[in-house]
C-alpha cells in the first residue's frame, strides 16, 4: 500500500545530462576529499550524501539533531553498496548551535561543507516562540556556520534555500532570503552557493508524507484545494544540490528549470491520484467533522478527503524561483538556472542584536520579529491571517 509513481507524477525534469557533462569536474573535486554535511538525516541531506558518495570522498561526517534519522541513514547506506569502498564515515547527533559542533568543525579541514539544517515548514510560524526557534535555526545557524568557515574555509560551501525565498510572504521563506544574503556576504572570502528548491515529493514531514501516515492509520486525507507547487523527487533533490555545490561561480543561487505555468501541480490532484493508485475511490466531504465520522469498515474501497480554501498565514497559492528584478540565467545548463548575485554587505552582529532585543523583550510580539526581518529583506510582504496550520487536520 501507499503507492504513487514518483517518476510519472513528479519527474518533470531530468538532471542526467548536466550530471554526465559534469562527471569529470565532480570526480576531480570530490574524490578523496573530506566532506561535512549538517542536517544530513533529512530527505534532501541524505539524498545529497548518496549522490556525493558516488564520487568516493575519503571521509564524510554527518551531523544532525535527529538521532533516529542518523541511525536509519547509516542502515540505509550500509545496506547499499555506497560505502563498500570503505571511506571514513561517522555521524554525530549534535545541534549546529551547540559548543560540541564547534569541536567537530574545528577538528579537521573540509573541502566541502554542506548545510541542510533548517526549519522548512510554513507552519513553523505560529507565535513569537515558534518564530524565535525558526530564526535561531535558519539565521543564527547560518551566521555561526559562516563564521566558522571564515576561520577554517572549505573549498566549497553550500546551503539549501527555498523557492519561498523569492518574493517571500511567510517567515520561513523570508528567513531563507536573509540566509541567502548572509551567505552572499562571504562570496569573496570563500566559495559559496545555494539553491532555491521545489517541494520534495513525500519528504519527511511534508503534506504528501502525511498522506501515507493517514492511510496507515485509516484517517481521512485533507489538503488545500487552491495551492499548487513545484515538485522534484527525493533523488533529484540530492542531484540539484550536488550540481549547485560545484557548478558556476561563487554566489550563484541555483534553481531547477521548471516551467511556472506547466510544471506546478495542485495538492488536490496529487491527493486524488494517491488514493486511486492505492485502490480507493475518493469521497469528497464538506468538513473535517464529516471526514472524521466516515465509516471505513462499511466502505472498505472508499476513502474520505476534505478540500479547503487556504486561509492560514504565510501561504500563497503558487511558487516562483526568481523575481524579475534578479539577474537570472536559464540557458547555460540543461536542467538548472541560476541567479547572478550582487555583492552584499551585512553585519552579522547587527542581525543577531536586532533579533535578540525582540526575543528578550517579554512584551514583544510575532509582528515585531516580522519588522526586523523586513529591515533586511525589503521585498518581504508578510501574509498574516491570524490562523496557522496547527489548527487544521
């Protein structure tokens, strides 16, 4: 059960040609190198590790706060042939913001530092406390890592961004836009790059991943009827990040060449296909209450699904990878476009001080944090409705 054809549904693009054309470059840069991956137990980070191991680095160190995720990553890799050439491989269940991480980073020199540690969900913005946690991960984490890299510079630094950083309307996307600026401020100190991402189909914690849990628990499906998104497969997510690490110039922001009009898919279409591929006839219901009252035992081949109009903070009905004001290039590579970025001057100390003042002020609100972000991300147009996704099924 829990089937869906990832290739036919989500594979709108192939990165094979760019990977083949870049094979010699990737071999020369990765073979016998020393790799540090932060946030490597998640869907994108683990896929990146599987891609980079094909080029046989001599050592790979993986850091993530998810101890269970690291355990499964190791079992997955050891059960494949990716580690059969016997590189030095070690995982640490450690927080990037901890002193322990500093010891890991400073214990060696790194040819590649790749960061996938992030709050990735729009639903992370609920109140002041949830937003503070998001900012400390996405912004403070980037500041700390970049400062460490300046003292012990890698040959290549990569940190994943999001399509929601283009014309951001939610705090997560705006935090990633600020992260991009922090990274770009170091592009003349050491080589940096990032990638604005599509949704990764059935990635950990995603709405589509939730469909599998609902089916296993005989619980109704629910999703917005009016939201469409770009998608790539988990394997493709690692391919994009691998290419973005090594191609182009320092400061490039990469994105997959997906068509704005043709390649975005509505969540409701995916939900209906998911049920049909698992042998169910979808039953459209009119409320969460009706969905939860559905009699599964009397209707073993039918499945309830509730579609609703989006009304939560930070949601827009479509996504985009770049703005018309940005200097983007879409013809150099077969599957990737990139943005040529301007020089950025930004004070890390000032960013942290501005946020710390709001975080420490007991009378401050979520809206005060939004204003600090707007100071650094001028195109941030926050959508605030007073509702959040934790209030929905």
